[in-house]
């Protein structure tokens, strides 16, 4: 009798539940994730990095919730999550996502077919068709932000970080995905959009609740141009 192997995937979700609506956004994300795959085949280890410290010891369903002492930084919080987990596969996520059935198994299937594919993104049925990417239209390799690279949901083999090192914590929020894309491109690490894997992005649900001043602070990109001025991808 064959013994069914369960594949573990560490899913790190950044949340800032400073309103009831945003807390529900995170809960909806987790619920859709938890029901998206057959639990006898895929196990999600869900780690929520919550920026709203006033929630105290609240724990999101089906997950472990961490309230970091460090000031918020997109890459800082993701690095903390990566260090706290150990599965062979990792998925770095915004909280404003809805996971469709079999999204992860479709990425795993592709990675098994392409052993040197270390990084992938699912397609968004809301956003991608507006940019000429149809659902179930194959594997799209490339490094373009919002196209092949969906910065809101990045799926990778853990071994990728042996090549890239930690995420650059100088990126607080904006341009973090551009830094990731340039890093993969420079190191010739394959990334692909998997159009049979569907995860919808509700787009800036959290960011739009910030003050104008805070949004401007998060959107500073000077460091990105300083770091990559010698080799900017043609986005």
C-alpha cells in the first residue's frame, strides 16, 4: 500500500488589522487558503505577522499569529517569518488575497516538471486578464512586476534563499517586489507565472487605509534606484 506523502508549505501573511474590516480581510484570506487544498495532500503552516499590537494575544484561525517588536518593514517582517519556519516550500503573501481551489498543487506540479524553477506566482483572475494574461494559458517565465511576478503572492523553494540571501530590509514596502525581480534576474534564477494557479488580489485593501503621509513614506524608492541604477530591468 502506498503511503500518501503530505507536502508542507509555510505561508507567511502580513496583516495590519487596525479596523474590523481589515481584520475580516485577513480572516477571509486565511479561510480561503485553509479550504483551497486537500489537507491529506497539502498542509499549510500559516504564520500571520500582525502589525496591530492592540490586538493583544489574538490568534487568527488555523494559524499562528506573531506581533513583532520591530517597526514594520515588508522585508523585515517576511524575513522574521522565514526564519521562524522550516518547510521546503514558502509562500509570502499580502492579507488581501482569496485563494482558489488547487492553487498550490498547480504550482507544485509545475515545479516538479521544471526542477530548476525556484520561484513562482499564481495568476489573479481580476487583474491579469486586463494585461493580456488569460487563465489556463500555460507557464509564463519572466520578471515583470504585476505580470509574471505578482508581488502580492510569491511562492518559492526555501533553497532559493541560499542563492539570494535574506530579503533586503532597506525596502519598507514599495519597490520590494522590484528588488526581488532584479535579484532573480541578476542571479539567473527562474521565475514563472502559473496561469492554472489562481489567487485573487483585492489590491491595496490595507494600503488605502493609511494616511496620505504614511503612504508617501511607504512609497519612497530612492534606495531602489541607488541599489539598481547600474542594472534596471525594463519594466
